[in-house]
C-alpha cells in the first residue's frame, strides 16, 4: 500500500511540475557534444546546414538543436544573439533573438548568452516555448554550450 501511495504521489508531482527525464537531458547533452565533434570535422557551414536539416542527425521530433552566434556589439555596448540554425523552425534563422522572452516574460535568450559567456561555457535554462510536436506552449529546459565559433543548444520539454 505504501508503495502504491508513493507511486501515485510521484505521478501527481510529475503532472504538476513536469519532468524532463534524465535520459532526455542526457540525449540533449550528447547531441550538443556530437554537434561539436561534427563542427570540428566539417566546419561551421556544414554544421549549420546539418542542424537546419529537419531530417538530419540533429533533429529528433521535439528534441532538436539550434545554434547562434553570440556577437558582442561594441558600438552600442550591447550583446546580440543571432540564430544561425534551428532544427525545428527555419523561420528563426537570421533573426536577432536577444530580446525574446517566454510567456512569463523571462528573457531566456539573454540567460543562454550569459551561460555561453561564462567561464564553463555551458549550462541549463528553464523557460516556456512552443512544442513543435504538440503545438502547445510547454515548460522546456535547454542545455547550452559554447563551441567556438558557435553557441549550440538543445532542449527537452518537461
């Protein structure tokens, strides 16, 4: 009986707060690292083309890569983040995403840029984003890693 109650409580907590499984988070980290290896072997242009390919190795349904170029703009003293590749939405390529906020007003792109600019150059960001499979706005957690000359990210919906 105790086990059944604990299981029911766990299901309730997951339903209320979401759960990005460790396997999905590991898949994100692995996919970003694989993109780094691809970048080292094939260069920036081929890597961006492969990330943009919806049937390529870096796009698996709701788990996909996107890449940006975190560009310091010395004239205005403001950093900009331009999307260079996006595995789920090619309309975002070439767009300045710097000031983008999620449904709650959180400036998640700025947070990803801070992570990429940090000493470790990698980390996770939580925000809300449209799921390309369900079309609903959902909680998402995204792993971002600076892999010169790009910033490559992969997220999983909770």
